[in-house]
C-alpha cells in the first residue's frame, strides 16, 4: 500500500513538471474582450513586438522627411529661386539658402525671425526701395494722396478733380519728373487756387 502511494506521488510530480515546461514555450494571446485567440510561441511574440517598433520608427522617419515647405526668395539676394526648407524654418534661413543678401539690400526691412509658411514669397528690397515702401505705408496710414505716386483713380478721389484734371496731373508729373511741393499743382491749367484750397489737406508729395 505504501509502495502504491509513493508511485502515484512520483507520477503526479512528473506530470506537474511536464506541464510547467510546456507553459514556458507557449504564450496565450487574448483579444480586447478577454477571450483567448490562440497560442503563439513566446519567441514569436517578442519578434512581433520588435517588428512593430521598427514599423513605427519607419513611419516617424517618413513623417519627418515629409515635413518640408517650399518658399520663393527674390529681390536683393545672390541666388533668387524656390527653396525647400524644414517646416520650422524662419525668414533668415530662407535668405541664407538663397546665398544671403547683396550689398544693396536693406537688412532691417524684413523680420528675419518670422516663421515661414508653405508657398510664402520673401522679397528682400534694396535700401532705397525700403525707404519708398516706408513712405507708402505712412501715406496709406495718413489717408493722403501722393501726387507723385497716385494713379488716375486715386487722384479722382480728390475734391473737384475729375478724369481730365487727373490726366493733366499725370502728364505734368511725367514732364517735370514729379512735384516738388503741393503748390506746384497750381501750375497745371485748370487747377487754380480755388481748387487747390479744397484739396491741399488731402494731398502730399
């Protein structure tokens, strides 16, 4: 009787060892609902995880490579053209990509720290052109009509100035190279002091 008990115990111990050895070689997968979906060898589970990490890395690399923008750089730079730059690039990067500014360029007109956007045009003006642009901005803010730069349509917004007088102002500007002072307007036939007094507060040169 004692011999049978020992024999049964040894069989149970051997069975337990075999079961434990089998569990180490097999991984059980479960779906999101907690149900078993199948048995996969433990080594393959590790390989699948590594493959997923590699795929994620490749996706991130592709996204990084695609994060570029195209900008057009022109004006006073050594190599005007279209350039591809990182999405985080700034105006200074675009100017440097175009070979940097020329000696005639205005280095204060542009905000070199400004972030770029796809399709943006960056025009580097000359120092002379920058001064003209500044004057134009001031005139636009003041609401005055510049006799030396205004179009016929803009001149016709002045009190008492129709199409004929606007054309006469443009002709005078071309012949004399522009107006030196607002009072020069009275040298044009048809524009006398009466008309000038009505528009003197609306014009500038």
